[in-house]
């Protein structure tokens, strides 16, 4: 590893806030509608499946992060435990999947905040502004994320209090298994998109104080809080709004309030949705920048991306490049397609994480191997049941990454080749 180190400035509260900021914006406001389209009321079962796999992945990430407290997440874990190629595939899948997530979050924020004709330019503006915030230092990122999380949690408490069904207002949902297991597993894969934010904590291992203790605690705390919120919101949406209206909704939480006849908080919920998506975008930019930094340090991406700002100690070149790519995606992609593509990349990323954790020595183990077997198997099953267009697009982009690395290896001196 070359280049200056990043500064360890983040404590447990900072790390939990970054994880919450990443997950809440992605899941609550973006993933339930496509999950309902795939499985109807079966999304409730899909949510449980996604939660179990997310927990397995979280324990693997926590176990690995304690052994390798440096930037890069599973890119580093895969390299150290399995070899350079598995590490590269994990890093590449993370970067491409989360880059799509950035675009999805920018579009989500703009959709709630401005009229449709202004959504794309406002989404680009959001990307550029938040990338600039990240470039001024990770402590500013954490401080802003904590403010966002507090506001969004307050909004969600209002939504849950108003939206939970009453005996008289509960709609008939039918058999939750009526859509079949394929649809349920597809909904789980789409809902997994909502749980992936805890990876942001592990990718920032080089900036966390006492990482061996802080990272595992922060991952489990953030995931547990989000699980409770998702379960309450899912029950409210399915039993109050109904599976069919939910599947076609562009703004499920505001539609939920309207269905209950409570319209006064809707402007606040719209603001909360926009702020939550921006919070996720803020943390995503930070996490992708650190993985890109790690890949550049190991010559798997151009060395220019490995620069660390001499004053603010952030990977500013990586974050500038990311902002430009995401801005192009915001202008060209569809929100729901981005969720499927993101899930494809992130599930493969966690497959490598589970296999890496499975190979750790007893002295570095914190959780039983059965969790890693379940997590790895679950990731592969959910990838196979994603929408076909997401699978095809994902395979094409992964293949492009493989060819890129092969070309770089051919240009290296023979002594440095794998």
C-alpha cells in the first residue's frame, strides 16, 4: 500500500450515523414499491429473508473489519483472504453497484423535492454539492449525516404512528405466498438494496477510532435499528395501503398518509424523503471514494484516483470522478432499474465477504461459520432471482471490469503479474 494514511476521527456514534444515513434513505423511500410489484403481500416474507441474509453479511463484515481496519472493505478482505482476483471482483461490484445507488438516491431526492421536469438537473446539482461536502473532510460528512438521520427518524416516527393499520382500516391482502417463491425471492433481492448501507462503516475502517471494537458494534447497532423501522413501515404499507396500490406508487409513504386521511404531515414527509435520500447519497459518496482509493493503491484502478488531499485527508480525486460519473447516470437512467442493478453488484460483493470470513483463522473469528455459509448461499440465490434485465446488465459490466484488469496486468512488468 502506498500514499498517505487517512485520519482516525470517527467514533461509534459517527459510524452508526453513517450506516443509518446510508440505509434509511435507500430502503424506506425507494425499495418497497418494486418489491410489491414482484411479490405483492409476499414482500413481507421477502423482507424477512433479506434481513436474515443482511445479518449474516453484517457479521461477516464486522469480523473481517476487526482484522483489517483499513479503507476498502471487502475489496481488501477478499485480497487478503482469497487472492487478488476475488478482491478485485468484490471491489468492482461494490463500485458499480453503489454508483448506481448514488444516481438512484439523487433521483429520489429530486422526485420528492421538485416538479418532474426539474428532477434530473436538481439531481445532478445534489450530487455535485454533496461530493463537495465530502471533499472538505470526513468529520463534516459525519456531522451532516447525524443531523439528517435525526430529522428523518422523526419523520418516520410520524409516518409509523399515523400509518399503522387499525382493525377497521386493514385491507385484505390475501395469501402472502400466492405470488410464488420466485416473486418472494425477487422482492428479497430488491429489498436487500435497502440493507446494504452498513458496508459504508467497514469501508471507512482507516478513519475509525479503535476499529476492532467500534466497527463490529456500529454495524450491528445500525442494522438492528433499521430492521425495526423497515418492519413497521412494511406492515403499515401492506395492510393500510394494500399490495396493488403500493406496487404502482411513486411516493408510498405520502400515499400511506393520504389513505389514512391525514394530509397535514405530507409536506414534512416529502421533505424527509428528500433529506433521507440526500443523506444516503452523502454516505455513499464517502464509501465509494474509499473503496476506489484502496483499488487505486493496489493498481486495480488508475493511480490518479489514489490521491489523498494534503489538508482534508480525503480521496478527493476519487470523489470528483465519482461525482462526474453519477451526474451522467442521473441524466440517463431509470430509478427502478438502478435498484436491481445495484442489488446485483452488492450481493456479489457480500458473497465474497462471506467466503472471505469463512476462511479466517480461529483467532480472528467472532461468529460461527454457519452464518457465512447461509450468507454466501443466500446472496447467490437472490442474485439469480433478480429481474433478468438487471442480471444481464450486471454481467456485462462485471465482464468489462474483468477485461479492464486483464489489460492492465498485460501492461505490468512480468514480475508484478498475478
